[in-house]
C-alpha cells in the first residue's frame, strides 16, 4: 500500500490562517509526474539511459525489490499501458548500488524491445516480487525526442470517478473506480482526504460487474473511514504512476446525522434576524481574528450575527461547517450558511446566504464586509443551524 501522496503540506500557522479566513482562495496543485515515490514494498530503481536501437528502444539501469534485496528481479517493457514487449532479469553488476542498498551483486539491467515507428508511450517496469505493486521506473513517448502537449500529458493521468458516497452514523463511505492509462491492469492508488487531512490511502481491487469505459480490471475502490458526528467533506485523489499528474476526482459533503428534509422551508425567524444583523455591518473592515462589533473575519461575522439572534456558534469556519446541518442548495434560505472548501475538503471561508449565488460575508482586507457572489458552486457546501 502506498502512503506517499502529499498533495499539499500546510504549516501550522497556515492552517490557523485558513481556519480563520485569512486566505480566501488557496489553490491546491497535483504533484508533478514522478513526484510520488514507490511504496515501502514496491520495487525501486533508476533508468540510466533510453536509446534508440534498430527497430526499437534500449533501456539500461538498475532495479531492486525491498522485500528481496539480494535477489535479481524482472523488468519489462510496457507499451501504451497494455502490451508487454519484453522481459529480462537484472543480471549486470553495479557495485555502487550493491553497496548503497546492501543488495545482490547484479542489480543492473539492459533490455532492448521492438517498437514500431508510430507514436507510443513506452514504460520500463520493475516487477514486484512479494508484497507491493509493480513500479514504472520511466516512461517515454516515441519516437524518442517527442514533446507531449499539456493535453497529451493530462490524458496519461489517472482516470476514474466517484460512483457514490454516503455517511453512516460514525463514518463516511466512498465507492468508485480508478485506473492509470500508463499501466491499465495495475492496481491504482487512491487517497481520501476528510476535512483537509489524509484519512485513507488504498490500492484498488478487482472490479465486479460491467466496468465503466477506461476502467481496468483491478480498478474498484471502496473506502470507509470513521468520523465524528456532524458534517464532513471528503475528497478523492488518484496517484499518478507514469506520465501525467495526480488526478482530483472531486469532493462530497456528508452529514452523519442524516439527510436533509424534503418539505418546503419557511425562513425561520432567527435567519431573518441574522441577515438583518449581518447586512448592517456592510462597509465595515475585515480584520483577521476579529469578532465584532466593528471589525470581523468571515467566521467572526457569522458568530456575531447569530449571537445577536440568541444562538451560539463555534468560532472558526471549519467547526461551524461541522456543526451546521448539511443541506442542498435548493433548501437554502436567507440566513443559512455557505462554506467554501479546497480540494482536500478543508473549509477556509464562510458566508451568510441571501439568494441563489449571493451572500454577505467578511470577505478580505480589500473588500471588508460586503456582498459576495458564489463564483464556483463546485467548491461550496450549504449548511443550516435552524432546519434540515
């Protein structure tokens, strides 16, 4: 099992700033290709050279398996993620590698494989010995020297989908599929983040039933993790293994306290009071950590406005999101809450809902307390303290 994917590292100060709305638009980027090292039981190594030979390619380098360091292992050439064109065991002395890893005397390899002149993605793969997964040591486009466009690189990233997600009384559950096109039959590695923190890293398993287009035979994931009572945001990332980048599949908000209601919602009296109070502060300043009455940060404005209506809320946006009952956008009424989150599920901003696409919030230092549009529905979730 891989435990290597870190989409973003956040220092403690940055985490506190995010919780208190200091940074309104954080961006989380996938790690570049090759940034994810093999797992603790996966083979590892290095391709020292790729060269053109008559009718194909030649790969030279070295490879080891951590579960059998003294043994020779097999390497293979994989074309377009699906077709093997050759295998060979490691058999060439490399004293430096042997000494550095306390390995056997012949960890080196040299393998030539026939490759036609059409465009391909050709990968040198170190085959796993015991526990772990095969490792793509290097992938190259052919003919050698070809430069891939950004669209072509993106097409080599892992593919997949979240088929369903739900919450139990004390857990969240995600089901879906994931496959890397650079190695169609290999298990993929899936990382679930919950509320901004990594919660589970799993390898996919055999897919039962009719597979979606693009899904490999061992592409199914089924992840369940324990959570506390309340609303939680889970986000799925796929770990890239060849050419490409880690893939973000999306986030889903779930509430362990049950689903939202279905009856029409009448604006509660408290909500109307909250809206009146929040709008009365339009034009006042944003100050990080401020709780009113003349300066606010985003969660401070929520806490102050609800406090004036007689309701005590948690202090920071992350805790307000967990405490609020999750509702769909169609059930939001003025005075409910809109929470912005990043693609790890970390809530970094909160606003008070007014109407579809419109809120009032303590936005930032330049905007202060003002009206704010919901610019991207995919990064918000809705909550309510007064109804479900």
